[in-house]
C-alpha cells in the first residue's frame, strides 16, 4: 500500500508491517504480529526488571533519534525553501488586477 507521504511494506517471512516516510526515508513505525504472552503472574521479578530496563533503553534511544531529527529538520526545510526560491518567477511584470478595481 503506497500513500503520497509514506510507504507500507509487508515482510512475508515474519509478517511484520513497516511504515516508511518517503521524504526522509526513516521508519515511522512497525507492527509485529501478535504473539501469545505470559501473564504477568508467571514472570519472575528479574524478568520484569529486565524488560523494564530494555524499555527504558529503547525509549531513551528513540528520544535521542527524534532530538537529532528535530535539529536537522530546520536545515532540511531551509534547503527546500532555497530550492523553491530559485524557481520563483522574479520578472518585473505588472501585478495582476485587484478584483475590487473593477467596481
């Protein structure tokens, strides 16, 4: 499935769907197939703490990635703006008539 601003890819081997931003090439998100999970009662305290630490590391790394992307965003927008400015017609033609001038 392809939109104008994002691309959805389906992996046949693991059944994961990956959504990619076409402008930046970054993976926006991915959805893994649902699996059976152990109930929290069956997990030990050590397993729960380990999962919590993994989540903290993932969220911290994601935060840093987004922080860097935000820094680079202004540079990217500035480049796009300069590119568009090059293509703007700057000729000294007469301005189009104002609609209220005809009254």
